[in-house]
C-alpha cells in the first residue's frame, strides 16, 4: 500500500472512530487519559497541516488558528475561547484528506533541503518519510480516540 493510500486508509479509520463517538462525549476526559476526543481529533488535523506545510512550501494550510487548541502541549483545561465544533472538525478532516493527497501527488520522492528532526534520535529526509510519520501519528491518536470511546461508552 502506497503512502497516499495509507493516508486515506488511516483517515477513514479516524473518521469512523469519530463518527461512532457520541456527540456529548467529545469533551469528557476520563481518569488515565491526557486529553479528550475533541483534542485528539483536532490534534490529528493540526499536526498534518503543520508537517505537510513544513515540507511542501506551496501547501496552503487551513485553520491555522486551531493550533492554540490542539498543538502539542495544549490541553482542554487551558483553552481560552470556543474550540471548533464536532462537525467543523469532522468536515475539516474529510476535506484535508483530498487536499493533502493532491499536494503529495508526484512529490513523495523529493529530498528535503534540510531533514525534519524529531528530537535528537529521529530524522526524516524526504517528503515521503514525513508523510509516513504523520500517518503513523494519526494512527496513534485514532487509537486513543478508540480507547476513549470504549471507556466513555460508544
């Protein structure tokens, strides 16, 4: 399965988990979980926007203001203002899939002028490597959403 197909597969799984979440549970944070369904869904979105924008300078990022809610290190406990609704996040995730897929088409083999580093132990030197990392990252957070659904009750 190629990278773009993996992206579509992972996003389909994520949207499936979110669609099975009761609307009223998106902001519950059970003991043992660092964040909520809403935070994880928004975090998936902003992380993909960040990394694809980082490696494809012509990529036009959307909803950049969402970072204040969903970037790494944020927490619903510290939000100021109203975060995006369930429907806004679901719509954005669905729209992002096609936009990112189109942006990646024909560019996966491009070597980056500077590797993208995660700390001191992981370095990515191609568009494809970064895209695969973001897909893996989505899978991790989709798994957390699944766990939240099971604890809260689908």
